[in-house]
């Protein structure tokens, strides 16, 4: 039995679909998945052991020139990619028009969210079978329910299993003293934490005996890491890393502090200690998921101080040392 899964982006949503894939394989042991994903995340679906073939598509090119893409080579490339084989089931798991039309090129019965369940009602027009999945739940639970309906099995009530092992992500960084990883960069302006606050947090971390590693993200975000590290002893900006190497580095960090972004989901799905900083908006139905994480949120009109973040970090480190997995949201107080 073979299914085609269409979940193209973002990284957080791709990871949050892994438990549903695991559920499906437990109910149908011979089931194998092919996965349609955006080119920039092409390495990620293959992390799950139930995924055989990853089919990358360049949707950013389609969004920049939709008419030229539809009538030109881009359309032919997509059709050639998805039309390779017949599938027992084609599941479009996003419910957005930007990805739902891909189901037109797949060979097999298509399943997706109905008009009341999909984030964009128009997406339901592309499916043969439209399934009702309540929106008021975390995306992990929505995906588990969607695949259970599409593949005809009872949705399990067991804990979400991402099917990932840290042994598959060996670190390639040189041996360093105990370190923390900070992920300060995001494209969302409302999620930015001031550089001065990150520098103050670095100072607290190094005073506590830790080195701090900062990844070097794409484009202008690189300068954010460099500005944070400038002149601070024990704080280092890493060279550019792919997602596999970045994940491996996070897994050997004592803890991770991240602004709310898709990258924050990487260590949490492995159960690593994480502190996530939220700005004025939180993705309630697709936020960070995991037991060993702490949330710090910006209450309206209240600044989040580095000392409060450092307290949360040390508490997470203590919990990890004691083997206690517990998540507790925390709102910044005056």
C-alpha cells in the first residue's frame, strides 16, 4: 500500500505531521509514503522512517509568476514529478489553495479537508473526498485525525510519536565546553526580542559557565547574530548549517532559547530543554509542541527581561538533570 502526502511547508507543520504518519504505519504495516514538499525542506520528510520518496516542488517560483509557471515548464515539471505512479491514497494535508492544486496532478483518489475545516475553503474544490476535521485543536491532532479518516482507521489516543531518534543526527561540531544555543532571528517583526536583551542573556549564560552558539541564518538575519556576539567572550556565531547539521547541534546543546519560529520546533520534538519567547502573537493551533519546553510571553506593555529568561533556562536545566519533563507557560510580569 502506498500513499502520497502533500504537506509542503512550513518546517513546523512538516514536523507536526510526523506523528500522523507514524499512526498510519502502525495501523497499516505495509503502508509506505511519498511526500510532496517545498524544495527548501526537501531533506526533512526523509527523516521519518516511513517515507520512501521525497518529491520537491518549487512553489515560491509559482507564487512569483503564477501564469508563466502554469503555462510553462514549471507546470510540466510538477506534473512529471507527481504523475510517476498510481497511489492508493493521495492526502493533501494543508488545506491551502497554494498546495491543494498539486493534488490535480497526482494519480489516485484525493482526500483533504472539507470547506469548513480547511484554512482556505477553496482548497476543498481539489479533493474527491472531503473530510471534516475540527479546527480548534493543535495541528498535530488535526493531522492525526485527517490521516485516520483518509486511511480508515480509528484515531489513536496515544501520545504523539515523531518517529525520530537523536542517534540519526550525529553532531559534527568540534568538542566544546557545555553550551547553550540561542535562536534570535525571525522574519516576523512582532516576534523580535531586542538585540540588547539577547546580549544581556548571553552575559548571564557565560557568567554561569556556558558558551553560547548562535546559528547564522539566511540573508539579513546573519547580522543579528553578529551584532549579538560582538565583543562578548564565550559567544560564537556558527557558520551556515543545513537543517540536518543545525538539528544535530541543537541536540547536544544543554538547552535552546529561541524566538517563536519553525526552528524552535526542532529540539522540542526530541524532548530537549527549550525556552520559547513569544511576542504579541502565538500560534495556538500550531505552536511549539513538547514536554520539555517553557514559554515566555510578552504581556501587553510589559518588557521581558533577560533575567526572567535566564531563570526559565536554569529551571529547564534543573528539570532535565532530574529527568522531569514538564511544560509550563509563563507570562512576563512587572
